[in-house]
């Protein structure tokens, strides 16, 4: 007897024990439900955020909607809709492993430790950790610019829980006073209220916070990149068919130029969060595209 239950396919003998039990493939789940469920952020401009019109938008969302979704629809030969579910640093892996979402598309750094729990697509964005500080009345701004991360020793630094920047800063400057917060909103609020001297996270995320602040000129992103953060889209482990489709979609977007059009829309010089794409990073992305 075969039956489907909560994303698991099992075969059970009438007078015996379970002879086979395996997870439902992600493409099978998407075909059955007619939807690709993506976990993403609501407070990480310009990757994914709620805009002034109360719309859930961003680079990550549009990258999935305009490059990955069409490839999945073509593969399954049916129209697939995109459903979004909010994810945070604490919930995104559990959301994946519980089948609540099919893909995490946000600012998630591809790391060896995370690969123990999930698989990643090829890299779709590259950044590194910096610091967000007040522009006035804050001596650490000058120190971070000219001394570097060692100037955080003894200082109160806001970090997000379970972030790679928190881990690296703790390793490199063990006497920095790290205060952990559940999300960007809480960390930025602590900085605005003077509870911390600086907030460290990926530079592109800090640029987004600055751009969306009521008075952007009150804030400055400083310091050289002290980490390497390649963003990948996370998915359940050992689902090679789905990973292949996602990677093909991203490679097609890069080779066709569609990726760079979206990048310019969200990070170009006329965007709300300018974050220039260096020639080195552009070449790195292009080198990820394997021949057809």
C-alpha cells in the first residue's frame, strides 16, 4: 500500500514493517501543489523587504520569479505560481527540513557548516562584512576606517544571532563585546538608541538599512570587508534534480544577461541601494556558467 503524508512517500507491507520510506522530491511536491514556496526576508532591502506600498519585493524575490520559476514551469509543463513565506536566520533551515518551504532565497551565506544541513545553489551574490555607525559623535567611525576591526576591542557591537559575521568577529577580536539580536530591525534599533557602538553585518545589507533609514545621512557603512560571504539559495539535501533546475536557471540568467539587468535595477547607480558590481565578481559569476 502506498500513500502520501506530509511530504513523505512510504510503502508498507500489510503484514510486515515499512519496506521503503523516502522524502517526496521537491519537483514532485511543486508539481502536486502547483506552487514553488520560497522562504525569504521582510526586512533586508533590497534583497527582500516590504515597501511603502506594503508589497513584498526585492532582488532575491524577482530573481526567483523571473528566472527560476519559468524554468520550473517549463520542466513540469505546467504553470507554477510563487508563494512566499517569511524566514529568519533562526527559522530558515527548519522551514526547509520540515517541507514548509522549497527554497531559501535571501542573504544566506554558503558555508561548510550549513552544508551539513542543506544544499546550496551556485553563488548568486558576493559580499563581505562591514560596520554601520552613526556619522556624528561616534569615534569608532574613524577607528574602523583607519585601524580596522581590531578597533572593536572593548566596544559594544551588535550582531545577528547565528550570523557568519558574528562568528568571524568573535574569533578575530575575542574581547569585542558582542550583543546578539534576532534580526536586522532589532540590531539597527539598538544602534539608533545608542545601546551599541556599531552594527556589523554584510556590507550590502548595511547599505540597504542606511538607504531605507528616515535620514540616510545619519549613517555610514565603514571598514574594509573582513569576511567573504557568497550567497547561495538553500534547498533540501540530496535532491539533485531540483538543485539542477535551480542552477540551470541561474546559469541561464547570467549567460543571457538577465541577471545583470536585475542587479542593475536593485543595486545600480540609479537604484535606492547602489552597490557596484566589481569586474572581479562579475567574472566570477560568469565563470560559474558551465557549457551547454
